[in-house]
């Protein structure tokens, strides 16, 4: 059974008297441990798809199964519990809490999940060490570089050991060298078994994924695995 299964997903937004079909009959299977990029022009449905996968939005039609469970039928509170336990998020703009230190930002999901302090402290210390942030533990976001802030965001996203990591333009606010460093961190997490789904406009990052979805007008126009993508580029 696939880790993620989408069947006939529809998402429609109403704007005044008109309707916008953000997603049209999207069906998709993603196996555990896959590395997938989602690409396409602005307005193609990439972010809407990511929000639905992350249980931040609900479809108007179709079904979404996560690890065999139909999460479209869950209440908002039940979805929030699944989101906290099984899904991590990394955003372009970091979304760190300004008044909290790096360590406190990383600890936040553990606190919200009710993990006791004596368990939180060693897990946060390990995350700080693993992401090269041990000497920045007490620094607030404004005192960190862009790369350090994104590392804090990734550490926070993975502190609950999620099965799926969703990254929305994770290198968009970073210079090329720092973006490559962040990409390497994400790919190391994927190599360790985390399913990685990246929405990006950057063709270099998009083509690093072993599978690439190309979206247009709310639909998946191409679903290419790495070998097929290389063959397509090499074709005369």
C-alpha cells in the first residue's frame, strides 16, 4: 500500500460569482521514502496540492489516504493530531517565532504534543548538534543568518520524526551556496527514510528529485521518474 494515495481530488475556490478550479481530478500514489519535486508555473496548483497533503486544507471532492487512513473523513482536531505526528513543514520564509530562541523554536512541536521537559531537552540538544546549531541555541531568529534560520526550521519540522516532510520553496530566500547546503540536509533526511516532497520553481533543485511532477491548470501533466526524465532530455 502506498504511503500517500490521492483519488480524484478536486479543490474549488469561489471568487465572487466565479469558481476557480485549483485542483482537477488529481490522482497520485507516493511510496514511503520517495523524493518528489512538484513544479509548474504560478497558479498551476502546486501550493494547493501541498496544503492538502499537509492537511492545511480540505478537498471539495475525492479522497486522501495517508498510511492507509482516509484523512479526508477526519475532524479538524483529528487532522491536527495527524499533522503534528506524521507531517513536517519547511517554508521559504522560515516561519520561526521571533521572540523564541533557536532551541525554543525547535522544541515548540514537542511542547504542543505534550512531550515532558525531561524528554524534550535531550532531543532538542541532539537536533541542535545534528544541524550544526549547538553554538546558536540561545540566539533568536533575528540574530541568525538565512541558512541558520532555515536549519532551525528544518530541525523544528523533523523533531517529531515525521513520516512525510513537505518543503515549499525551501531555498527561495537563500543564496546559491546556502541553498545547496539546505538541499543537502533535506536529501540526507530523505536518505534516512523520510518521504520528501518539494515544491519549487528552481529547475536545478526540481531535477535533483528522483521523481518529478509537472502541474498545469490544477492537473498533473507529467509524472516523470529520474531515469525517464534523463531519457527525455537526451532524446533528439
